[in-house]
């Protein structure tokens, strides 16, 4: 297949491109605007006969039209992805997540292209810490932030284009990813690179908030499974049973990096901070036979710490500006 991967120079998109090159014979065209979050270095070393890079915006209808003409399937990762930025300036989230997804759907409609839309568990809002329930494909949408509301809007556009125009699309909603190539603005890389730099990790509020962690490579294998075997029009939740409180994660990072487990600071909480996410991925596992490979969060985290230690050239250029942004917000 000839795949078009939007956002393929970002964290999860680049992990997916590496996964495709390693596990399939597909060729890939990456369409990425290289915003502050995109990094060509995340695709370094991949064979040029398998991976082509096009710098451009998913809201550019003429470019999108041209690239769809040469694609058998499209996997759509491109997004503004950071909640804290969406609280500061929501506008780019509307442009990319809503108008960008609309632009791609219109091209998929014209070309009849198979389309897979990447989304997040945040569209379902949050759960109480002691709620025995987890999110399923039938949980009502209840997003909290400008980021998650634009992702929810983009999911609903996909569903409408399937029903009204017969677009051959699937959707996946995944929990929090960790692994190599994640921007230092995000929780886990921020704390790892803080420790490397001798800065104390920063925990929002009390740190009781729970996230359901999955390794980015497991997300990639799930997306490939859905692309190959998923039923058109269906939504699949992706998760690896990795619930941990933020406090536990910070303490684990410090311990794995040889520091006292309590050597972190509590900082200002995030406005509207979702309390807990938890994914029930039974549908994907039972209907499509997918299972995660990284069962052990501690092992995956240790490997991620090693990656950031070994790849300071990759993350250092963004570190100071990221910390200056947070310092301005008391975080
Ligand atoms: P990221 O911010 O690391 O990467 C986003 C990429 O999209 C960047 O390379 C950026 O340059 C590109 N991009 C942004 N706007 C663009 C535009 N208008 N046109 C073309 N390219 C553009 O994000 P990520 O964490 O890799 O997330 C990728 C996708 O996965 C997003 O759709 C996100 O909602 C979803 N998701 C992320 C997580 C997570 O834990 N990070 C979990 C579930 C779902
Ligand atoms: O310095 C920090 N300290 C801290 O306590 C940062 C950056 C975050 N946090 C907390 C906030 C969250 O409870 O850690 C948790 C994770 O934060 P983020 O990495 O910002 O992720 P989150 O807001 O949970 O959203 C992520 O998962 C779902 C991705 O960024 C989204 O793109 C995805 O949809």
C-alpha cells in the first residue's frame, strides 16, 4: 500500500512511520507542517525509497488533493496536541483539528480513499478515582479542554462523513502515550529531561490525577491492525491497562534515575484538569485480536529514560523555551 501519514514528524506519527518500515512493505508519504511540535530528525535514518517527506499544512486543500491522488490509505495523526497550549491559545486547535480534519475528509470523499482518524480518550471527559467503570466505545462524549473538544469535534465530523457520504473511515481513541520522540512539553519527557538537567520535576497540584499509559509502539501496532482488519464506520478504543497516578510516575522516574523519590516540586494545577482516564480495549482485543507488547510500564519507562539520555541533541533545542513557557504560568 501507499500510505499518506499526516503529522508523521510528530511524536506518535513518527513512531508509526518507524513501525510501518519495520513491520510491512508499505511506502509512506508524510505530510507535516513542522510546527513547533514537528521534527524531521524523528524520521532520520529511514530509507528514502520507502519514506517521502512533504512539508505542508493539512488545511491546504490543493496540496491535500494532490497527495490523496497518490495514496491508497490515509492515517491522520496531525493535530495540535497539548492541553496546556490549548488553554493559552485555542485558535490553532480549531484550525488544525477541525478545519484540517474537514479538509482531509473532503479529499477522502472525492477520492474514495480509506481513512483512519487518530483520536484520544480525552473526548470522553474524566472518571472519578474510585469509579469501577472505564471508557468504552459507547461512553458519551464529554470533553473538558479546548484541545479535547476540538478532537471530539473532529471525531464527529468523521462519523458524519461516513454516514452522509460513505467515506470509508475508522476511528481510534487511545490513552496517554509514552516512548521516544515525545516533545519535552509533555509530562514524562519533561520530568526525565528536568532530572538530566538538574531541575526538580514539576507535579501539577497534588498529583493524584491518573493517566492510562501505553507505549507508542503498541499504539502503532493497534492502528496497523485497525487499518488491516477494522470494520468501516467503527470506533476502536486503544489501551494497555496502564493506570498510574502522576505522583507514582514522577516517583518512579526519580527512582529509576537514581534520585530520591521525593525530589520533586508541587506547582500550580492545570485549569479544568481531568482527574482520571481509563480505557477498556476489549473490543479491539476480541474482535481484531490485538494485544500490547509492552506489558511492563516500568521496563518501557526505563528504556524511554535511556532514549532521552542518549538523544540530548534531539530534545535540547526545545527545552529552554518549553521551561520558560511553564515558568510564566507558575508551572
Ligand atoms: P505531536 O504534537 O507530537 O505531533 C503533531 C504533529 O502534527 C507535528 O509533527 C506537527 O508538526 C503536525 N501538525 C500540526 N499541525 C499541522 C497542520 N496544520 N498540518 C500538518 N501538520 C501539522 O502530537 P502527538 O502526541 O504525536 O499526537 C498525534 C495524534 O495522536 C494527535 O491527533 C493526538 O490527538 C493523538 N493522541 C495523542 C496521544 C498522546 O498521548 N500524545 C494520545 C491519544 C491520541
Ligand atoms: O509538568 C507537568 N506536570 C504534570 O503534573 C505536565 C506537563 C503535566 N502534568 C500532568 C497533567 C496530566 O495529568 O501530567 C498528566 C499528563 O499530562 P500531559 O503529558 O500534558 O498529557 P495529557 O494532558 O494527559 O494529554 C495527553 O494524553 C492524551 C496528550 O498530550 C494528548 O494529546 C492526548 O490526547
